[in-house]
């Protein structure tokens, strides 16, 4: 799944256009590196958003209910190992 779509579906970012703008501005990283909106997200990837890090636990298929969002991402306490 595309990074911008993953961010929107899991609720890390409210709208896909906001995700795209944050990615373009370098405020969102994938595995410690700047990336593009269309980059494919895989289980185990680490997404950095403005100094906070999240690990991808599962890729959603279809829409995600608000109560199910923690099934797909987990916030990490330490971002140092992402590069």
C-alpha cells in the first residue's frame, strides 16, 4: 500500500493530501529516510512523523475503523535506530 494512503487509513494523518504535503516537505520518513508518497509500505517498516516513530504491524485491506487502528501501527518510544 502507498505510504500516503497508509497514513490516511490508519489515522496517523487526517487526509491524504496532508500526508502528501508532509512527505514532500520531508516531515515524514520511511525507515529513517526521506521518501515519496507512492513508496510501498511493508510490515516491519518504521514511519517517522515529526519526531515520533511508528512500526507497521499489518497492512489494512479496505477501510479501517477508528477502534481498530492500533492493530496496524504501534508507536515506538525510541526513534534512534531508524537511521
